[in-house]
C-alpha cells in the first residue's frame, strides 16, 4: 500500500487506524470524565454530595480549633471542613483541607492544601469574576474583604460560565475570626467512611463545655440492581465496553501486523540478532505506528472540540490519554509477540 508516494509496510496502516481509534476513544473518555467532575463540582457548590452539616456550640474559647485541628490532621488524612460566611452578595466559605479535597479547575495559581488553609496569614482562592478586584503589591496579589487583605494564591473557574466563577474561598482561621467558633460548619471527604471517621474525631477532640452536633449515620446501602442501573455505573460501563472493543480490535490487528513480519524475524535470526535486539527493533516499528496513530487521534479530537463546544481537551487530558495508550500498547505488543513466538 502506498500513501503520498511512499510504500507502507503491510499491516502498518491497520495498526495506525487501530491506535487512532483507541487514542480518540481515550481522549473522549478522559475529557468527558473531567467535564463531568467539573460540572458536579459546580452543581454541588464544591461539595462531594455526601457532605454533612455540623455545629459547634458553647465553645468558650475562640481559639479552640488551635487544639483540635493539629490532632485531627495527624489522625485523618482525608477531610475538608468548610465555614460558610454569611454574605448576600458573594458565595464565600472558609476551608481547612487535608488530603484529597474537591479541588476546582484553576485558571491560575493553586488551590488550598493543609499548609495554606491552616495558616495565620490571610489567604484566598477567588473565582475568576473577582479578578478585577485584585490588587498587586510587592509581587503578590491581594483581595480585600471586610477590611482584611487576603493574599490570592489562586484563581478558580471554568471556560464556560459556572458557579465556581462567583465563589471565594478563605483560609480557615480567617473565616473563624469572621463567623466565630460557635457556628455551623460543613464536613466533607473523598469517601463517606473517611467522612464518618473525621466526624467522630472532631466530636471527641472538642473539650467540655463545647459540644459538637453532627449526624454520622451512614446512608442505607443501595441494592445491587440500583447500583448497576445508576447513571454513573451505566456511563462507566459504556466507557469500559467502548475501550475494550477498540482494544480487542487492536489485539487482532497486532497479530496481523506481526504475521506480516515473520520473514523479517527470520532474516534477523539469520543475521545473528539476539532476542533482545529483535524485541528492540520490533518495538521501534510498533511504537512509531502507535505514536502517529495517537497524533492523528489528538488531531481529530481537536477538530471535534472546534465543532462541538461541549467537548474540550486540555493538556492534562492529552498527557493522561498518551500514558494510557503507551501502557495499553506495551501490554498488547508483548502479549501478542509472546503468543506469536510460541507458534
């Protein structure tokens, strides 16, 4: 077969098409998963969906969190505690986070970690709609709220307009100074079991006469049928089936590609090529076709993103899809090569 006047080895074009389809499928899955996560963050106003409200009452000392938080962070590595700030104009919360928080998409800078959310220096992550209110002094950016200058460590937001663009997140200590310690909080975590564990620790760490009112009963387990028919399960199954079908077709094409190269393997053995050198040479040819196929898939994905506004690919999506493509291609190549050698 000839393309642009150059002869393409047998099977290589099929291999190129297979990896184009696989890479395009992976890019669609990765970008769709990221878009769904961002949409859920916006709809849930940064919460995971299994967050719990709790209240602290009768705490006589405003700095009692100073005794609680260090112990809590040592015992639990997955939690986020939010302090809602009463403001009719802005959705504003304080936050202290440890571990896997619900991090929003960032336009610039970085989101809170434990060090930046539990600090004596006022810090903020603002929505991109508030960037015009930021002032720059001595190489740092500041956002002023209620007479306090907060150092802006990041700007969050999405390409399309969303609720995240209109939110402001403050460090935990600054929020406590505004709301007072005896107020309502929201506890969140990546897993419900981690949330329950963190809630129990908070309840036990607050000393008398302070009391913590939190509901820690875990929700009823859904039936197997309900789990299988849930929207997330259906989408995950669909993604898995699409990727599996393309992967199996790539396995078949790889067998065909290797079959057309048996004479080349025989010539290499006659020339004294060792098994390691044979693997190196065949890998170079295989990864070249796979790499060109991935580039073609990325190009098609870019065209789709221009035509369909809902499909957007980012650099992180491309890198993640490329890593999966390389890993999947390596497994397929060595599996098929080992089986072909046995024949």
